[in-house]
C-alpha cells in the first residue's frame, strides 16, 4: 500500500505580481529556447500569455536546480498521452527506478504552478494540478457563469453548489468542484475534450466517481492562494484569490480529500515565488 511518504508531493507556484519588462522577457525567452527542448514558444514580447508560457516552461529547470542537478544530467520525457517525467543520469541501478520525477504544469490568470513527485515512473506520472481564479469572469452575473459551466457538472454537484446562501460561497463551491475535476483529468492525461460530467464529486460525503465507479486510491489536496498583483500603466495593487487542487493516485484503499487552510501547513509542500525571484536565478538555471 502506498503512503504519503513514498511519493512526497511538492508544488512550486509563480505569482505574476507585476508587469514584466522587455529585458526580463528576453532573458526568459533565451533560457527556454536554449534549455527547454520540448517547448516551442514564439517570440512575442508584448504578449502576456507568451511570458506566462515562458515562466511555466522554466519551472522544471528551477525545480532541478533546487535539487542541484545540472541541466546536462537530466532528460524531460513524456508519455503518449502527454504526461511528463524527468530521468536523471549517472545514478546507480538500485536508485534509478525510484528516481523518476513526475510533474504537471498549470496556470490561470496571474498564478502559475507545477506539481511534482518522485518515485517509480508508472506512479509519478499520475499527478495533476488545477488552478482557478475565484472570480466571475467579465461582468456577467454569477448565475450566468454557473450556467456556462453547467455542462461540466452533474445534477448532484449543481444542487450542492447552488444550495449555498451567499454568492461568495456559491462561487467557492463551484471552483472547488471544477479544480477537483481539472486536476484529476490532467493527472490521467485526458485531453481538453474530456467530458467532465463523467466525474462526480460529493465533497460533503467525501466521495467521488468516474462513470459511476468509485475513485478509490486518489488523494486530492485543496488550498487557496491570495496574491497581491500590480496592474496597469500606473500600477495599482489589487488582491486576487485562487482555488487550487493537486490530484495524485496513491493506489491506497480509500479516497482522500485533504484541506490546507493553515498557511504553515501549506508551506511544508507549496512554495510561492514571484517574477523578481524567478528572473533573478535565470543565470543559474542553464548550468
């Protein structure tokens, strides 16, 4: 039986806390072009989405640098359904099989993230990360937003979401369900066309099913992230909040929902960095 100690989970998150400069874009672009061979990013320095893609591609470099493993000593591999893992060179045979690092990258708005774990390749690729901003997009009413997401929900989930009295609680419940589903779908390597309504999460009863079958063996870690973000020509600081969920298949006999509301507990496995911290270490990431 698998335990939390066998494949420990770590998450790195980048806060896009301010606007970026041309110099910072160029430095990130050069690093990704030279060191991340599995990513093809077009040079678009004025495109914020392009900058997000560059920072996201840099996260595996940061993680491996943190482990003091030179770039020339590891390879980024991928399964047929797009699941990534990293293999390291120069390891003795008895350590090689358990040295695989599976990871998944995710993003939404001002928050980027990478969830990773280490162990046998067949286990570590089953990890996924879901990130969703706790905000109704645009200026549409909350009811319209829920209606636009209804095709992803089951009747039971929709009833649980709309049963909340306060609009903020309705939105939070919706985002919890959506991040649970997105993290699971990404953990198993499903495409964007995957029908999320095939999944059903009953958070109150701590149960979940896929096509009517119980999702045993899965661990879902849920937490929220609050960011201070400066935006605009004359930057004004605004607060953004995100719902996050990390899914991992441990192969145990039950299903676990683990809530991290205590910042100190969250810090034991989730690390937040910003643009300044990320760009500062660029010279070291190619080594």
